[in-house]
C-alpha cells in the first residue's frame, strides 16, 4: 500500500467529501489523489465492458412492456395481478361501504331547533304559544288528520310535499323507527322552568334517575300527564334532549307538562324535601309495598331508576322511603315506563 499523500487532492473539501468543479467528469482527479482520470471501476482485472453477461432468469414487474410475470422465481405466486383475483365476499356484519348506505343524509338543523313528527305531537306543538315555529311540512293526505286534532288556521303556513321529502328531512329510512304519518314540524326546543317555579304546579312529581331512552321518557311524560303529575325531573347529563322520538312517545304531553333537566338529582331531592315533598324510591327488592292511601295527606315525589341498575346509591340514600310494587303474579320487574304508570295510578288511587 503506497504511503498516503500529505497534500489534499485538488477540489476536495475537508472531512473527505468530494467537491465540485467546472471540469468535466473525465478530467477530475481520482478521490485518492493522483492524475489518473476517473473511469469505470474494474470487475476483477476486466472493465465492465468485458464483463460476462448474466443469462439466468430475469425478474421484471408484471405489466411492463416485454417483461415476464414475477412468478418465474417463486412458482406461480406472482402470475396473477390484483385485477385477476376473485372479489372477496363481504361479511354481512361488516360496515357497508359509503355508497351502499341507504337514504340520503338529512339536512342540518339550526342550533336549538328540533323536528317534531306525528299527528298528535305536531298538533299539540301548534297549540302551544310558547313554541317558536319554523317550518310545517305535510302531505295532502295528512292535512285532514292534523286539522281534526288542531283546527285551522294554524299559526304557520304549511308546505305541501310528499312523503319522500319528509323522509329526507327527518333522515327516515328502514329501521330508523321514525314514523311521521306525513307531517313534521321544525320548531325551537322548549325552555324548562326553574324547579322552585315548577313546584307551584299541583300534583305528584316524577323523578327519573339516569333513564336515557327517549321513548321511555316520552311514555313516562304521557303517563305523568294522565295522572295529574306536576312535572318530570331527569338528570341533565344522561337524559336525552328534546327529540322527535321523545315528543311522539309523549303524544302531546311534552307541551303540557314541564320536563326539567337537573344537574344533580340528589340535591334536587333535598330541595323537594325542604318544600314538604315526601320522596319515595321505587325498587322491586324493597319489603315495603307502595300503597296510595298511606300517602293521602302528603305530596309525593316518585323516583324511578334505570332498567338493570336501578337507582344510584346516593339517590337511594336521599329518599325518605323505598317501596316496591305489589305484583302477585310473580313477575320480578316491569319495564320502567309500565312501572311508572302503575306507581302513579297507585298514588292517585282514591283521589
């Protein structure tokens, strides 16, 4: 090995990186110094031009002009392109592709507004002066049914359309559970009164502890109105906002009985107790049976817990009394809306 030169090669910067020059590549000095011009690196003792050619199988990409499939090296693994593969059968439980989803997306609803649908719910909303009405869309066939519930003139001019247009506005499609009966009303949501203001209304009180199904809440509101309850209280965090499904299940009761959304149920019960209201929690495991005549001289707030979990611990501890429904038939429990109906009937029995 010849001794290393102490002089840097021309046009070579520090740290061994080759520099640039205006000379042509064949006129530059070799990286290791000297005057020998750059050329093709040798293959053994022969230049590349005299290197023997490789005559074995060549690998080329499929689809290249003049090329062979990739399977020459690994059997027939690459002989089929993705276009030749059979289509994969889609699992029926997989999410459907975007273009296969049924029904168009409904148009956006303004903040604070809600679409109510169904003859009874819309008729009751049209008769509520506290409602701010935005649009009333109805089919020709549904006009007579709505007029029978709420005689004309209505507080808003109706838009005559077909059922398909109402389906689009509501996002109704098979399995959605939206049955609009050919009428829909876009209106602002109602403002709930304060708890102390609602206490001026007479009658028992229905308290819902973490019941989140809008249809159950709507059915309980309908029952509460039927048995003269003053209000329905639900927890703000878990109770749904006013929806078309809730209003349809309430069948007009949403317009006549206030639905209060309270942040803390146990604190609301303390407020009720301070207003001389007797708080009774409903639990199927309780040994005491709910009896209406026992509360003849007291105003009662009936507390219902969610199905499955029942009342929460703090809610249960805040109640004055825990009672169960008398069910001589041996059933362990009822649906929460059915249990609420039986309990309110028992409380008002004999009035």
